[in-house]
C-alpha cells in the first residue's frame, strides 16, 4: 500500500491554475500532461485532481490528508476539517443581493421571500441567525439572473468586485462571509503525519511570504550608510560588503516590502546610491 501523503487539488475552475502555480513555486511541480486524476510529486506526495466542491469531503473522510479549496466551500460543507493556511488567492465574499428596483432594502424585509443560492446551508444558517424565515431556492449556478426572471426575490451569491451583480440590476444588502483559497487538513493526518504536513505548510508559507517582498541591492558611499539603513524599513541588519576597487564604497543588500520600493528610490538617490537592482524573491523563510 502506498504511504504517500495525499493532497487534493481542484481539477478545473477558478482555483485550479492558481493552486498548481502555488504548489509549483513551493517545489511541488506537476507537469501539465500529468494533471489528470492523480500525479506523484517526489517520493512523498500524491496529488489527487478532483472537483473543488468535493475537496472538503475527501479531506474530512481521509481520502486525502490535505486539500486546497475555497473557504466558502468548506463552510457550506459543514464538515470538520482544519483550516491550516490562507492562500491569498480566490478572494471573494458571500453577499445577500436583491434587485435595485425592489423595495427591499434590508435583510429583515426578506421575511417570507424566496432566496436563490448555490449555498443552501450557509443561506439557511444566515437567515436563522437573523431570525428571518425564507424559502430557499437551491440552484447550481447563475443565481444572478434569478430575481429578474422571477425565480426568487433575492440571492445569496459570491462576488469579487460586484460588477456582475450590478450588470444584472442587483444591489448588495449585506456581506456575510469573506472567502479565499485555503489549505485544509484532516485532523487525524495532522496528528499522524505531522512532519510532512509541516514541511508542506512551511514550503507554501515561504512562497506567500516572498510574494510581497523584493531583494534590493545598491552601491553607496560608506559615509551615507547610517542614512541608508534608516531608509530600509523593517530591516534590522542589511548585508554590507566592500566594493573591490572603489575605496569608501559599499554594496548594501536588503529585503524590503514591494510597496516601499518607489518611495525609497528617490531617498536613496539623495544618499548618492548607484546601481540599484531590485529582484523578486522565490521563497522566504525568516
Ligand atoms: P469553480 O466553481 O470551480 O470555478 O470555483 C468557485 C470557487 O472560486 C468559489 O467557491 C470561490 O471559493 C472562488 N471564487 C473566487 N472568486 C469568485 C467569484 N467572483 N465568483 C465565484 N467564485 C469565486
């Protein structure tokens, strides 16, 4: 029997490519031609390519040890899995929306109304918590057209920017869940295969941490070093090296936040910095 650890990843849909890209950057590279039902990565891991919606079930019942799926899907499943890591992509929110032209302007006014959704469980919980009784109309997609064709009075749906809703004449009454892609794990697997799961989590986290950072290299006069170090936020100890053949000059290397790059450059120029190089960082383990 195979002792490989099993990681369930979406086989298609919005989250699939991004999940594989993240895994690849983390060192779990799957060639495109191998992305069918399952693929083995190094000696330790087996990737299972399955439907995004089914991943909580596979993880909960132990078919997979870990999985990547949307947090909304995990919550809708109601299954008992551990949310190990937020992955920073597939960001969206679950909202209650109704026709702009409708007289309904808050959730309480939905009493007795029909709500179309692909999230019947979350919808039921939401209205129960709000003490509002509704009829749920379960659909398998395209809920945004339900109000205008008279199938429902309101919808509960995922939005990223809200533009699809606006195009369909809908307005948001309330946001009640923020979602993104998450790494989930089975509690038994966490206990029994701890070391391998920590290795996976650490590898993925190192990619996420590196994304917003840049490796910054400059040459500068040594007598400006104090000023320059003060300009590099969050860096307690930049690497400083002598420059061969340039008396009184040094190379300074530091990791900085990408959002600070443009602000810092003119300041460094004032300190007579030259030869600036700004590089992406593949992985980072502080
Ligand atoms: P799929 O149906 O396989 O394309 O994946 C849908 C999942 O992608 C959702 O359950 C969310 O977790 C995520 N997602 C991210 N942004 C959106 C969006 N604007 N609309 C629908 N799903 C989104």
